C-alpha cells in the first residue's frame, strides 16, 4: 500500500517550549489514521506543520511522495483540512464561503458543484443563509464541505467533533467512515477522545508532550486484555479489602478508588465474584478516556514506552 | 493572483464596515456643503483673515465649486487615514481573530500572493473611496456652487487660478492623495500581520499617523531637521503643491504651472518608498509567521 504521508524526525520549538519532539510516523493510502493525545500534547502543532501553517524547527514532511517544503502548492491542492473550530466568514453565506474556498483551491467551480457539496453535508436548504446564523454543528458540516469541495486525496481533520452534540458526533463519525470506505480517501483525524478514535481509525498514533508514545494498528493497541475497569460500591474501603484478599488482587491499580486492569472478557467473572463476596456493587464501567488509557499503559508496564513498536 | 485579488475585493465589499466609511464621508461632505451654502461668506472671510483688510474680496465669485472642494479636501484628507485604517488594519489580523487565516494559508496559494492580493484589494477600496470623495466634493460642489476662478492662499500670498486651469490640478491632487493613502494602507497591513486581533492594528495605525502628523507640524527646529524628513506624514499633504501656481515677472500667475514641481515629485517618491518598505516588510513577516490562531 502506498505511503501518502510520511513524517520524519519532526520537531517544533517555541522559544523554550518543545511542542513536538522528534516525531516520526507514516500514513498509508486509504488509512483512517487516528492521532491521539491529550490537550496540549502537540497534536494541533503537528497538524499545522502538515498544512504548512507552522514552520518546523527540524525534520521532514513528505506528502504524496513529495517534500512539503518544496512542493507546497501542489500538495495542498490535493489536501483538505478542518483545523480545530470550523471558523468561516460569518458575514458571508454558506454558498459564498464554499465558493471562495473552492476557488482558492484552484479548481473550476460551478454552481452544481457547490450545491452538491452542500447537499452532501445537509446544508443545501441553508445555502444562502449567513454563517453567523449557523449552529456549531452546521458550521462544522460546512467546514467539512470546504475541506472536501476540491476532492482531495488526503483529508486532515483536527478535533472534528469538538463542540458537537451527540447527534453531530455520530454524523461526523459516519461521514469519516463513508469517506474512507466509499470514496477511498486517506484521512488523518486527531482527537483527545480515545472512544472516538477507537471506532473510526484503523491505525493510531498516540503522542504526549510532543513525543510519540505508540503507533500501530487499532486492534493491536486496544488490547482487550488491558481494559481499565472502574468499580463503584456502597463501601469502597471494605470492597477494596475484600478484593485484596481475592484472586483479583494482582489486577488492582489504585489504593484509593477501585480500578482494575483486566481482560474485557473477564468482566462477567469479576461481576459474579463481587456479588459472591457480598460487595454492594453500584457500577462497573470499562474506561475509555485517553487519560485512563495512559494510566493503564503506565501501570501495566511501568513505563508508557513499553507499547512502542 | 488575479483570482485571489477578486476574492479579497469580494470580502472587503461584503463587510458592512466598508460602507460605514462611505456613509461617513458622504455625510461629512454634505454637512460642509450645506454649511457653506448657508454661511459660506463667513467661513471664507475667516479663512482669508487679514486679506479682507487689504483687498476687496468678491465673495460671490470666490465661493464656487472649486473653492468648496478645496476647503473640503483641507478638512477631510487629514481624517481619511482613519477610514483607510479601518479596512486595511483588519485585513490580516481580522482573519486571524476570526479563525479564517489558517484556512486561507492552508490553500495552495503562496503567502506572498495572499499579502499582495490583500494590499491590492485595499488599494482598490481606497481608489473607489477617493473617486467617491471626488464625485461628492468636486462634482456635486460644481453642481451646487457653479465654477469660477480658484483663489488659494499660501502664508501671505494669494494666488488666483483660472477656472480652466483648475480641473487637471484636482485630478493630480486626487492621484497624490491615492498614493498617500496607500502608505497608510501599507502601514496598516504591516501592523495587521503582527497582530491577531482586529482592533489593535487599526488603533496603532491611527495613533502612528496622528503622532507623526503632530511631529511633522511642530515648529521645533531639531525635529524639523532630523526627524521630519523621515516621517511619511511630512509628505502626505504634498497634494496642495498642485495648487501653488507660479508667477511671472509681472506678478501674473502662469497657466499650467506648478511653483515647486520637484518638491511635489520628491514627496511622491518618498511616499512610494514607504509603500514598498511597508509592503515588503509585511510579506517577509507574514512568510515567517507561524499561524497559531
């Protein structure tokens, strides 16, 4: 499979702060590449470097087999992006915004093309409404249309579900999957929510403090054997004592709250044992947040790098 | 580049703020015209000052469209930079604060093209604004007040320009004003590339123009010798030079002449140099800028 995007030893320093530190990764054709990291981890800076908005302090970026630094215009003609919030010209209509950005992408723009794109994101009926009257979800959809109007081969989406309601998040997820499966697009999507990336990405990169922690296939990374389970009981202190005396003692992560790192398949057994130990269980929740995932990596292995390829 | 220019022009003329400038200018000019229509004699009498004591002034012929336009330009052109800054100061920083700059800069157009397109669009805005000023202040004044010889005062001199010798001077004056306003636009553009909020560059541009104008006008020898030649504002009122007509040996004005053409040309040269300097600096800064907004 062809490599669409390759990043080699990329770094960015802002005075004393190193936002991105020696980052390398590759994205193959047709990938939905999840770019995960907590807020401030360096995701947005990396994405801005991919779009030539921020100049790297060191390293190389090759897109479609060409250097971004020497073939910028050619590469950007075939790249679409939504960068954080979908900020558009509020005093212009949806149609006008899309028309302007399509023109800037260097394609032949027709009314039919613009209307088709607006139709695709469900905004055809609001084509002539000013963007200032749009909800966050509508702006996000228009932002997607702007990113796709010139039919790019590579789509870069930076936190595309930020500020969306649950329906908006689901719509965005479906759109990304459709673009990948039906239109064969290569997509780089960043998020700080593991649960989101888990569903859509086939390959994942996790960064923290600007450094790569882990890169690999989603199925390998989200090993069900390392699911963090959080338990709430009527009496946590007593429950923790009982668990320490049980076969589950080796899986306990914390001394204050009840959390265990276990195989996801073992959750029914754990539930049965908790009941057998007469622990008043209020909830058993498998955790999916990135923070907990980091914690599970750290606690299981002693250091996060243990998952590196 | 042409396409980018068209897009920038479209954006400028879609902003309500753009029309605010036209509304302010129209209202201001109308007020002056109305005032001069009602109390023109008193106004020009005040302007002429002691001249009233030494010669018999025919106010009926003095108050004509050309004179009214000259009075308007004297009052207005000092303030037009504020209206220019309102649009040009916002042109990059406004996009940064709105969040559209990152979308724009991620498109397959070079940053140099973006800056040049934005500056060219500002230039077109200024040109249209000056044409509007010319229409309302000159042509409407000619309609309301008629045409006659234009009397100009320079310190203690009085110069009469024949009515047939005036119009080309106005064309040149408006052309000069266009270049002068381009300097303000270029300065506002430069400040706009340094900022990520809309208001800062507008206020800074207006502030710089006001301070430099004050320093240019101060009759302090050390300022006049060492600072004034380097301030762009020192050259911005050079448009008046087109109305300072030459005299012959018989003390008669020479039709088609300009008293000090080299000084006018020097002012134009200085202003063009400032435009090149400010636009070049804008391009260099914008090309190096990390877009984090």
